[in-house]
């Protein structure tokens, strides 16, 4: 993750492994302020909690994806990319900062500090860009004039590749002289050097802030805003179902945006204060809080984007009960239905409606937020089952 280097920093004996570059023009000749032993202990406990639950949550997501074929849809591949990057943060990043906090100093030297800063920055930006790509994909699926192709992985695969390439574009430059990676906060983690006042460093920080924090946020707000607008339009077509869906998606969108801001906005604000503010403006205690909030995204992301998804939740319950999805259950993919389908497409103003008669097959409702929901067939054999698919807003 892009962890902020927010306190005035160079060397003391406890951080001597990081001090060899103090005279290279990047650091200021001031004393490195650190936390009290109690402060380091509190940070270690928080990091232990974040690392443990972040690892378990994201590992569970990957297990569900591997076990249940019904989850292997294109849009879920983006969710898996988010979980994979967050899982790597818990494996290659958090253990080192946890160990350093227990000892009150960085433990793996200058090279380890550079590697830690690069790896966490790379994985953090991958997660942020994946969230933006996910919102854009949902927006395109909702606003598209045709049904999404559940077998076409090409577009989503390009989105996953984009998230990694984009992240590399912004995390490799510090390795070659555009800014640098160094100790952050109280000296127990490493990240981009936010403290250097050179034009080289400030230009990189401004670009990083705009293109890796503000831009993804704007994409998320725009796409989910348009999605909510489309669902509101559909509410007028089917009041009961439309209102229910509108409220559910509105809750999900608000949760996503609030958690994004809670995790990352304090991070960006404190980093800018450290970069452009007076030396000593940000204390070690204040600097470590945004860093911890950003790391909690590894715990929160699976909860919001995975376990609020009904498909994943059903598979999770089946996993807990050691069940195998049965034929005709809610796990069954609609594409496997062997009943003949008669589809009628009609246009009405800015909407396209699709209605299909499927005999006595299960009723499938296409839900853009939660993929597919299937309901059991009606017990009334006199009435044919009618499948009401999503209404596409074409405006």
C-alpha cells in the first residue's frame, strides 16, 4: 500500500539500518521521533488483528471461488483480483510491520525497507484501481443494450491486467530516482518518502495523489451514481421490486464510498500535510492512524464486495455446512437450464424489457448487483412460469 511517511525523520541508533542514506540529499537532518513502548504495542496489536482477519477473509474468498463453479463469472474475476492483492499485502507486508512494531524499530535493513515500500504500494494501488474497474464494469453491464455475456472473460481480463500495469507505472519510478522509498511514521514501516521537499519528490507525490487516489474515487462515484439513476428509473416500471432493489443498491453504494473515503482519504490528507506542511506538523501518533486505516481495507473489502454478494454468501453457507450444490438449487446456473425458452423483446421509451416463458422451470431473476438469483418453481401447475429479466436503461 501507499503508506505515508508522515513524521520528521532521519536517524537514531534504533534505526541505524536506514541511516546510511541520510546524506544523499533526500533526508533532512532532524531527529527521528518515535512512539512510546505502549504506542508500539497498540500498533502491533492493531496490525496483528488486521493481518490475521485480512488473511482469513481473503483466503476464504479464494477458496469459495475455486470450489464453486457458479462463482466463476467474468465480473467475479475482478473481485478475486482485489482479494488476491489484499491477501498478498497480508502475507508480504503486514508481518514485517507487525514484527517491527513489537520491537519498536525496523528489522530488515535498508534494502528490505525499499522492497516493503514498493510491494505494499504496488498491491495497494492494484486494489484501488480494481475497485474503479469493478465499478466501471458494473456501470457498463447495467447500461448496456444487451445482456452481459457470462462466458466472455476477455474484457474483464484486460481490466485485471490494466490494474497491475497501471500500478507498476506509478510504483516503479521511485526505484529509478523519481522520489524514493524510505522509513515512514515512527520508523516501523516504509513507504514513499513524503518528507523530501525537492521538486522531484513533490511532483511525484502530486501525480500519485491525483492518479492513484482521486481519479479512482471519481470513477467509482460517477459509475455508481449513474447505476443508481438507472435503478431509480426502473423503479417507476415495477414499484415494489424497483424500490427494493434501489434501496439495497443505494445502501451498498453508500457503504462502498464511505469505506473508501474512511480508509484512504485520511491517508492522502496526512501525506499532503507532511509534504507541504511545516516540519513537525504531523506527530508520530497522528501519522500512524491513517496508515492503519488504509491497511484495514484488506479486511473491509472482502466483507463489502464479497459477503454482501448473495451468490458468495450462499456458497459460504454451503461451505460451512459441507454441502454440495444440488441440481435445481440456488447455485444452479441459468445457462444450464434445458427447458425451451421463448423470449420476447420490446422497447418502451428508454427501456428494453425481456420476458421469457420457461414452462415449469425455475424462475431466474437477473440482478446486476448480485449476479443471478433463482427461485423455486411455483406449485400452481396451471400457471406457466414467467421469467422477468432485467430492464435495461438505454438513455
